[in-house]
C-alpha cells in the first residue's frame, strides 16, 4: 500500500504563523521534500522538529522526482514544503503532484499562509476576481506578449518581483496599462519591515527612482475598465505600439495587436508609426 503525499504550507515570513497541524505533519511524515533545505531547517529547528530532508527544487531531475515517488509507492509518507507559503503553485512541487496523480498516490493539503491572498486582501482593490501571474517572463518578446494578453484584463492582477528587477517591471506595467493605473506594492509581507504602498504606476516609478528597492515584492495591479480602450487617442495607441516594439515585437505585429484592442486600423497605426 502506497504512502500519502502532503502539501504543507509554511509561514511566508513570520515563523509564528505556523499551525499546529503543519507542525504535526512535519513531524509525522517519513521524509520532507524542501526547496532549500537550509531555509526549512531554520523552521524545523525553531520548533525542535527532527526529520529527514530531501532537496527538491527547479533544477532537480526527473530521476530525482521518480526516486521520491518510488519511496511513496513503497509505503512512506512524504511532505513537501517551499521556502515560504504554499508549495506546488508556480513551484517545482507541481511535478510531484502530477506524478502522484498519475500513480494513484493520495495527496492531502495542510494549508497555510499565502503571499498572493494576503497581498490582495491588503490592496484595498475590489477583488471578487483576481488573476495570479507570478513572475513576468525575462525575455523581452515573451514579456511583451504576456502584458499584451493582459492589457484588457478587468480582474485584479498579482505579480511577484525581485528587488533588482522592480524598476523595470514598474516601467513595463505602466507602458502596458497606463501611468494612472493603481497599484498596491506589498513588500516583506509578515516580516519586521513589512510595507504596503498604494499609488499609481507613475507615482511608483517616481518613488523607486529615489528609493532603492529592498526585499521581496508582491505587486497588486488594479484591473482595467471595459471602457478604457474605447476613448483612446491615436497618440496613446502609438505609445502602446512603441512599447511593444521596444520590448522586441516587430512593428507590424505590434500595430496588429494594438489595433485589435483599440479599434484603430493596423495600416493606420503602421503608417503613423513609420513616419514618426
């Protein structure tokens, strides 16, 4: 009889946010898969938990994953944790959950704090609907395509970002959604230096031009209005075209994408762009 695979949420910053069930599960499973064993060890030492840790991260191989699955199939119970928050969401643990499903292994969740949900709650934005976008692609063309797909999104959007990329991301978001779009910038959630800034994207760019970003960020961007694209001027449409071109799109493809969103003709935009 196979064992059970436990998805175990852990605190996103404040170790005091651990739950009794999380502690019990971390102690009772036969072994724990950790994204970074050094980070997980700090949590386990805090609560005097002694258990065997197995490293499983984005660079782990298919063979590494299969060894874990084989141990569960042999009857061992396994828990998985990430460095902070809920594992298996935009996380290497997704692979193991899929393999468990393919092998008929029971999967249970031991829920915990989530940076995404916490940030949405703190934003103050209407959030009957929100979309989690994680980290934007690094490659310019892929990033441009992702933002283009989100241009008409009316739901609140949530992004993760590292401090050294924050300024670039804020500029790209402003180019895609407009300088006046509202954003809630959540930094170091639940930690000593937790900070929530609510402003426009233009104000955010200005703020971080004089304040060096530090810590980990969750960005909550207000959704667009359905009428946003209906009153757009050709100058604003051309600015969208320029933004896409700067991020690696061919001018003809950028004009085609913007034309679809704004109602202007592709040829009209292309002619105006080429004569600038």
